[in-house]
C-alpha cells in the first residue's frame, strides 16, 4: 500500500495569519487554484484509488477538487 499525504490549499485563516486547528475556514480562490494544480499533477503521476479527507471545509474542498479530476471514491470523515 502506498499513501500520498496532501495538505489543503490556502484558506481564509492563512490570510488572517491565525492558527486554524479545528476552526472551519474555507479555501480562498488562490487555495482553489492551488488545489486544481495539485489535482492535475496527482491525476497524472499518482492517481489514487480512494481519497480520505477531513470534513473541515479547507480539507474537504481540496479533496473534492482532486476527486473531480480523478473520479475515484471520496470519503470525508
């Protein structure tokens, strides 16, 4: 089994320079662009069979963009 760990794109908390922790900030437009670029690379080089992500907006938003590029199963828990 291989695991690929991906950090979410830029979130609104990053702009505010606050530690997010469990706070639920969404991706910014820049974060969405970062996620799309990551998804294109991952789809070509490391296509996963399943994506596991947090339910937090920044993580699930990044994961959904990746899932759309690949078409595999997405589980947000």
